[in-house]
C-alpha cells in the first residue's frame, strides 16, 4: 500500500523519497531515474556552467521522465558568486515547480521562487536556520543531521535530536529527514519522528544510474561508517567527505597548524576540480569527494527503481513489526496509560516551564 504523506501529495510523487542535490552527480540520467522510480529526482543547478546549460539539462530530463522532478540551488560563500537569480529565473521559465535550496542568505532566491508559485524545500542543519527559512515562507524544511554528506554546519547535532526538535518546534511547516538514510527501516523511523519523508544523497550516488565511475561506487560499498572525515572545520565551513588520503592530509594540516592555518595551506588538496576528476577517472584517491556516514549501511549498487521499491517494502515491513509489538489492551502496570495522565507525579505541570524552549 502506498505511503501517503504531505510530501507525496504536495509534490505528486508516489514514494516519500527525495534524491538531494549533488554537485557533478545531479544530472538528468539520475534525476529522471529517481522520478521514474516514484521518488523525486533533483538536478543540481550549479553543476551546469550557465543558466542556458541548466535549461538544456531540464529539457533532457523532461525527455526521460513524465514525472515531477526538481532543481537544487546551493548558495555558498564565494568571492565571485554565480548569478543565483538567473539560475532561479531559468528554473521558473522552464516550468519546473519544485526547488531545493541550500546554503547562506537564500532570501532573494526564495522570494523569487515563491512569487512564481514554486514549492520550495530548504535544507538546514540547525533549528535556528530552519526558523529563518520558515519566516521566508518555504514549503518544506529538509533537516540535515550531522551524519549527512557535505556541509554539516558547525553545531554537530545528529538527526535523533534535530528531527525531534523540528517536530516540537514547527507545528505547521512540514519537514523531511536528511542525512544517514539508506533503507526502509530509516524511512519508517523518520516518519515516526514526525518527518514527511526522507532525502538521500550518498545512497543514490551508489546506484547504477548515478553518472560517476564504478570505482567510486565500489569504494562506497567497501567503506564502513567510520570512513568519513570532517574537513575545513578551521574555516567554519565543515564538510563531511570520504576518508581518503587527501582528506586525511587536509585534516592533518588543519590540526597541525591550529589557529595559524590559512586556506592557502589546504586549497590544492580540497580543490573542486580535483574532486570532480575522481568521478570521471575512478581514482578515488585523486582528490576529495563527498560522502556521508551512511556509507556503512550501503552494500550494493542497485538501479534506482530497485532501490526505491526495496525501501518502500522495507518501510512497510518495519512499521508492521513495530505495530505487532503494541498490546492493544491496558496492562497491570498501567503501561497503556497516556503519558499526559501523570500517574506517578501529580506535580508534573511544573515541567511546562520547558515550553519556553519551543
Ligand atoms: C557527492 C555529493 C554532493 C553533494 N552536493 C550537494 C550540493 O551541491 N548541494 C546541496 O545542497 N547538497 C549537496 N549534497 C548533500 C545531499 O543533497 C544530501 O543533503 C546529503 O547527501 C544527505 O546525506 P546522506 O548522504 O547521508 O544521504 C551532496 C551530497 C553528496 C553525496
């Protein structure tokens, strides 16, 4: 039976699974495969060298799928930032109605997208950023825990806490759980924690349709959950990467130089050009590349159709297993009572002062 949530009904998708934006990977073959599988595929705008190239990639995706797909716009600090507004306008003009935004100062881009009637999903690593995004009028928050691949933020809060906080704080704004998801048990857990679905990056990177060298996918299959590194922490731009020699070397320099480290010390090691070459050459040690702790849960390279169908099936089974654990009647120890009954502590209303945290 299909899992129906606010995400599936709003985006008109069958399964509450999003493939998050991925630099150099979020291209038409992957996005279309995810959408054809019933999830939401997403193109990555800045993988395209210009807005005109993005328009062509959107057209290429349309030729591959009749289903909805989205585009990611990532706003990162840069000396010469790309023309984000032009990319956003291209998305609007091309008739794409779902946009994933991420990064700093997204206000002007979100305003433009909302005025054009787009559904905006904004990625946040803290509740503070999520509150700001809600004020900007986003439709969904994508709550990215510390486990996630890429920019993890500086707060180091994992999804068990972050998703729980999102549930407590954002009554009306729906949210998606992102970071650390690879299977149906994860999807079931995310739904139980109050999310409307999951967003996955690393897991989709390791599928047949992901347009990268097979060696990278093999490296993910062989890696364990401890095989990532947090790089660029000294610059408050912490990024979770696959733990190869280059990433470890960059971290080593940051540790050794301490507060005296300057970006020049690691620039060559963390170069995006070198990282992109990894995906083409398959030499996983050539540069740094992004991956999340979830690599520990990934053991195969399926098609997107197989993966999405499997996650859907596993989620249903997981929910069934949990349901079977719940005894319907009230037992002798009063375990059937609601928490709000305060059976053991009539003074419990003093706890309500904690509401100020909301
Ligand atoms: C190779 C790779 C590149 C990524 N590039 C981007 C990006 O350009 N913009 C963005 O918002 N998120 C990017 N992400 C993050 C994903 O969209 C997603 O939030 C993240 O992977 C979720 O964590 P997970 O890998 O544990 O599923 C990237 C992730 C990976 C694995």
